[in-house]
């Protein structure tokens, strides 16, 4: 049902933040301009409010608007601000949860449904590119996964068998475009790559052409149900809608997913080579965490994109992660310069499958999609389809297997316990690990630390001019103590992955409130 009645609410774009969620920018973010708000006038109510303008949100918005629903997309910042702007944009027919792992946790049928979802997600992107003739550097490439040790060979054989069983094309490969000495490898034909933000902008344009509305710098704070409608409080004007999709990568606030998904950071470099030995393929090793690698041409300049060195958010040194990644790429390639470096966040679900559907413990009509691991291009796209189907009233064959309310599974249980024990550890231990010796005076310019001053713990950042920006170190989400991320100049929470800028403003959920400012004078 369309609601075209308009009122006089005027949108404001108050925040001049760049299109990025940290200090570093991906080539995609550097290469597109920030989208403006698309409407100066809002409707009084909408069929669907989509919270979050990444690949999940904009794809869902386009599908629903096409199906005749009047939609509004709101983002705390701008489209592409989140991980869709920090992705490495490989489009695959396989995923981090291998089909063999999927079968052992969810049975043959579960593995087949997972393969269908990944492949359908892939095709949603491909079909949009073809249908709308999107100029987003979309290219088809072969994917190679290789083993360097005997253990990895065994895992690779499992990958091969599991992938064959679900009908996804795979073969053993003799020649792999990598200088690394390998023991065994597989090739997966017809993978793809693209410029994720050119794609996002193009599908957003199609959404707007159909009457869809996008509002920037509009953070959703609270949803209340009243008379069959959701009344949504934002930092801007309130929004009213019949259904809400949290396409926020991680739904905000305290919720079940804090226990079921763990936040990870992954690091990426875009480097120029002195020779022309750029691989014309998507290449993955099997180290733990693994490295991923591909070539992309931006403004006529080839870049080798290399990612990896993942770790749990707020747990390890981001500077070291970048250093190690650079060492890794320099070991195998003749690097002339590092053109881009960036990091971004993803969420690993406890049982390896994403959570897509009605949000547990929220009223009927509030949906979410999360836990994509490093496969959100495909899983974000298929989430959009599943959630659109649920809202339109169509059946979806994926509804049950990806249900956020599923109780599963035996296999994931140890991980589940581990992740939560980890959050509990940080909740307690980080409070005692701050000492007077980490004093404010010792804080160097352009660095941050959690220090204790006169018995009070503060998250302090000293800027280049020497000014201290002091905040409460207590994360507003679940009250853990944040850690300083020197690379992204952000305060990152080791428990559930919330991130804040130097002024305490939320840059990544699930927190929705800023860190309290402290007057150190
Ligand atoms: C380094 C890296 C490389 C990756 N490489 C690949 C790859 O090669 N292939 C692949 O398939 N996947 C990859 N992934 C994963 C993939 O990029 C993500 O899963 C995907 O981009 C998630 O998209 P999304 O739209 O769900 O979330 P996001 O892109 O994070 O968008 C969420 C949006 O919600 C907004 N938001 C949050 N809270 C609120 C709120 N309260 N109110 C309003 N707005 C809000 C944010 O500002 C943000 O713009 C990678 C991930 C990382 C970290």
C-alpha cells in the first residue's frame, strides 16, 4: 500500500562526516561522492522503514519499492558508511562457512539451502548489474583456494567434496596465479568482483526513481508500536512505518545477537606493484585467519587488493595488523607503494549461518539480518530478498533455516560459550587493568589510552595540538571498557564491537548512545 500524503518535515544534513567509519578510507569510499539526502519532504507514514543504507538495506529498499511498498531508508551517516564501504567486494559461490561445515551442522538439506542462498545472492547482484546496466567495474573471475600444509590439504579436500555435493562448480587446479609455494589448490569458475559503492549508488538511484526516500544522518533510537504502526524516534524527525528492517549489520541495543554474533575487524591494503604481476583472479589462502587477494583498476591504475589479519574487535593492535599484512604482501609481491589501507567490521554467527527474519523479542513486523561473516555481498543481497518476501507475504524457502529464533546447534555450542565467556572476561578484567601509571601526562600527541586520574577512569585522546578529549570509557551498550584503536582513531568495545569517535559519538553499533564527555580540568 502506498502512502503518498506528504507533510512539511524538512530534512537537515547537519553532520559533515566523510564517507567512512574510521581514519582510513577504502578506494571505494575515496572514489565516490557522499550521497545527499534525497527528499526535502517526508510522507507522514511509510509501509517500510529500512534502517541502514548498506548493501542489505538498499537492496531490500529497491525490491520492496518495486513491489509497490512506499519505503524510507535512514542511515546514521550516509549510504556506504558501514562495512559495504569497507568491504573487499569479492562475489562468490562459496562462503567462509564451508559447505562441508554447513552439512555437518545443518545436514544435507541445510547445506543445500545455504548454497542456494549464497548463489541466489550472487545472482541478485549480477541481475541488477545487467538490468540497470550498472557501470561498477563488474568482472567475472576464477576463484582459487590453496593449501600450504598437510592439514590445509585435508581441509581443502573437505571443501572440494562439500562444494561438489551442493552442485557448486569446483575442480582441482594445477596452476594458481600466486607466487606462494602451494601443496594443493581448487578452482571455482565464474566468481566476480565489483566496485561496491558504484553498485550501491546505482541501485539507490533506481530506488529513488521509483519514489523511495533516503535520509542521511538519521540514527534510529527507539521503536514503539502503537495502533498497528511503529513510531520511530530518531535524532532527527520521527518516522512512522508499518514494518521495520534493521539492515544495520548488527541490530542496535541489547539483544540476542550480542550473544550469538562476535564482531571482527579485517584489514585491507591496496598496493601498486613495480611489475605487472597482478593476479587476474580471486585468490585465497587457508591460513587462520586467511588472506584474500584480487586486482582492481581504479582511475586507470591497477591495485592489488590484499586483505586478512582479522581479529576480534578491540582485542589486538590494529597498527600491528596493518604492519603484518604489509610484510605479508611484500614477501610475495614487488610493491612500489601502498595506496590505500583500511579496516572494517564483520560479524561471525555462532553456528556459521546468518540470522535473517523476524527479530526475536520485538513486535511482529520488526525484521533483521546479521551474522554474514565475510560474505555479506551475497548474504546481504539474499537477506534483502528473504525480508522482502516476508513483508510482502510470499513464502521463502530460507525462512526456517536462517530464522533468528532458531535454537541451534550442538556444534556451535562451544563457540557460543567461548564468545560469551570472552565478553564477561572483558567486562570484569578491563576494569582492573587500568593503572595510575598510565597517566594522562604520558599520553603522546595523536594517541589515546584508558587512564586513571584521581581514581577516575577516563578514555583520553590527546590530539596533535595537545588538547585532551576525555570520555567515560564505559561502553553505553553493555558497560564494558572500550579500547583505543590508534589506526582508526576510534574507541572500540571488546565485548560486542561498538565503536566511538574521539568525541564519543557512535560510529558502529550496537551502541546507540555516545560515550559521556568528561571535563579533565
Ligand atoms: C574488510 C572486509 C572485507 C570484506 N570482504 C567481503 C567480500 O569480499 N565479499 C563479501 O561478500 N563480503 C565481504 N565482507 C562482508 C561484507 O562487506 C558485509 O557483510 C556487508 O557489507 C554488510 O552489509 P550491510 O548492508 O548489512 O551493513 P553495512 O554496510 O555495515 O551497513 C549498515 C548501515 O547501517 C547504519 N546504521 C547502523 N546503526 C544505525 C542506526 N541505529 N540508525 C540508522 N542507521 C544505522 C550504518 O551507518 C551503516 O551505513 C567483508 C567485510 C570486511 C570487514
